[in-house]
């Protein structure tokens, strides 16, 4: 159950906290006051798309937090615990923050989580019916999704498995098609592979060879300067009169004579002796390096020729030597694939045939499951449509064969005949706005009976409904609210009167800034707001009396409905 929502800098709302009640909550208000902003903010907290346009003008960031009581929702507690955000006292806070740059942060009980994880959690907490879902009922392409959603998690797992099998089948079919491409084209490709592979193989390249050759070339090109430097270093370090080695030896010997006098002199003598040995070792190394350096124009020419070859191959297949080697390996693999293609294609065709048979069998099972679900869903919708004043309506969910795709081999379409004697036709062909609203409410009511989450939101589901039918829609939502929390945005007094708690959304103006606020109504406030919704002057005695009578009748009717539900 949703306990409260805190909104900051969303659209017209500056800062607002709303505390909801269990049962039936309604929000009313003038057109444009910001009723849907509350629903959009709640959707944002639950993981809906976050657009920068939602941020209040003049501010850089917006945020919304929703606090839920999940004490009766063990699955939500389990998911939160898996995230590392266990519930305390059965309470769970989910929040979302967006900024002007388009980036956002999702949190569960203060811990940052990915958007996908937030959606997975909030799917257990609340179901929002907005205008987009209302329109989806008019699109036959969306009807399959309604049926599958009603099937529950086990059915959805079967749908996903069919989708994965279909995609694997299409990948294999693509491989076969590619392998069976034009034979002449394959021969041309093989000839080009052979040419390139021969060029790379003949070069006998080694990893790291280029760096080694460049180092050797640099030594040969600068042999004279190198010899001069090494010779001077050798003379100064080891061989010449007054060399470092000789000086250090004499210095160490001088201190060794006075070493017995003081430990400090002994330590200094040891350091100088170490320096002598280091200089001696360095002299040996410089001598060896000097002996290795000799000008060799022939060797340099050979190295440069080798480097030219490597550079040409890098230009064609590089850009680096390692890339050339990797390209050669890729050519070998591609050659193997092309030359061994016939055997592979034969095996793949055999595998594809088996995959098609399995997929066909799985789709047949999925079709039967959808027919069973459609039959059960149809019966439930008809039962609720009877409560909504459409007792003579005929309704069916047709599951018909279709070319197999990632969703299976079915086309699903909802059809209706609102009046006796008329044939069943697609919803979008004959259903009025009021009828569509009631079908959607019936669909939601059936889902609530079977798999309903703890809270449901209806954003103006009463489109096209008025009079006696408005009363029926309100009573249906009040009945649902007897078992789970319902939040409803409405403009109809018949529906608003049946609520357990009534909020009014109002526009405000401070200076030149327009804002939106929400306040909970007491009995007097409800009477005034119902009078406004009825269409009379809200301060007129007759309008107030009518509103109070409507509220009193609604209280009695709500109690009757819930008492009947409890007995059932």
C-alpha cells in the first residue's frame, strides 16, 4: 500500500507531500490544475520514462519519493533484500531524481540501484492505468500482451522461452543463408583470402619484432657516436688514469686505515668500497657494450628492408604489427569456414529442422495456454461488465493462427457486441469511449481478482462515462478498494463521492509563478467539491444539499458493497 508521496520541482509542483489512506482515494480538481502531474510523479518513482521537460522551470533537478507498506507483500520484501535494501518495520521507500542534463538516480531505501532493478521491484507494488494503456485497448496489436500478462509469471516464462527459441532459430537460418551465398562470390573471396594470407605468411612475422628491429637500426645508424660515448665512459669509469674506479679505490683505502678509530669511518669506508665495486661492474658493462657496437652498413640495409616490409603490411592490414598477425588468424578462420562450409551447412540444416519442429510444438502449447487464459479472462470480464451496466454485452477474445514470430504463432483480438442482435466486431470498430472505459475497468478488475498488486491507480478511466454508468464505474472501483488500495483521478461526482479519502488539486499563484498543490478534504470540503463537480454553484444551498445527499448515499452504498464482498 502507498502511504505517502513526496514531490519536488515536478512540472507545476514546487514541493508537496501527500499522505494516502487505505481503500479508495480520489483526486479531483479543475482542468489543468495538475491532477495528472501527481500520477506522472508516481510513475516516475516507479520507473517510468524520465524527461527533462518534467523538471519545474527555473530549477536544475527534480525528485519524487514514494513510501510503501510492504508488510503483506513478501515478494517485494524478497526482491528488496536481494538488492541489499531490506525493509524496516515493513516500510520501503523508492525514489527517483532527475536533473537538467538528463541523468537520473534511482534509490531503494536510500541505496542507489539500476532503473531495471527499480522497475522489477515496483511491479510488485503498484499498477498504474494511464491514458496510454486506455488507448492500447483500441490497438489489436496490444491485445496479445493483455492476455499474456493475465497468464501470470509461469505463462510469461513460457512466452519468453518461445521468444528465445525463435531468435536462436533465426540466427541459425541466417548462418545457413550466408553459407549458401553465391558460389562464384565465395570463390572470389577464397582467392583474395589466399592472396592476403600468402603475403602475411611469407613475411614470417613475430610479435614484438618491429620494436626490436627499430632498436637495432637506431644503434647501427648511430654506431660512431655510440662508440665515442661508450669509450669516454669506459675511460672515465674504469681504465683511464684518475678513473672513477681508481679514485674510489684510493678513497676507500684511505678511510680503511682510520676505520679502527671510529665506527663512522668504518661505515664510510664500506660505502666507498661498495661504490668501487659498482664502478668496476659498470666499467665491465660499458666495455661489453663497446665491443658489441660496430658499424655494419649491410646489416642496417637488411634491417631497414625488413622494416619497410612490416610497414607495408601494417598499412594494408594494420595499423599495428599485432593487428596484422590477428588479421592473418582471422583469414585462416574465414578460409576454414568457407572451405568446410558444405559439411557445416548440412549439419546446420539438420539442426534447423529439429529447432523448427520443437518451436512448432512449443508454439502449439503456447496457443492452447492462451486459449485457456482467454476463456478465463473473457468470463471474468463479462462478469464485471454485468456490474458495469453492460449485462447484455457479448465479448470474446479470439486467439487465431498467425505466422510464427518471437511472440509465438498467434494473433489475439478482443471483439465486442454491446447490443443484442449485433455481430461481434473489433473493439476499435464499434465500442464507444464509455464502453472502452468499462471494458478496461473490467479487465483491471479481473486482473486484481487473480494477480492484483497492493495498489492500483486509475488516471481518468471514466472517459466517456456519465450518469448511471458513472455510478456503476465508481461502485466497481469501490469494490476493488475493499481488497486493495485504489487511487483514482476523476471529474465525476458519482465516483468521487464513493471514495474513502478525497483530495483536491488546485492551482496557486505566487507573484508571477504558477504552482499546483494538493490538500485532503474534510466533510465540509468534500461537500463543497462534490457540489462543484455536479456543476452547480458550490456555495448555493441547493448544490450543497445535493452534494451532501450524494455523499451520504455513497457512504451507505460503499458499506453495502464491501459487506457483500466480505460475505462472498
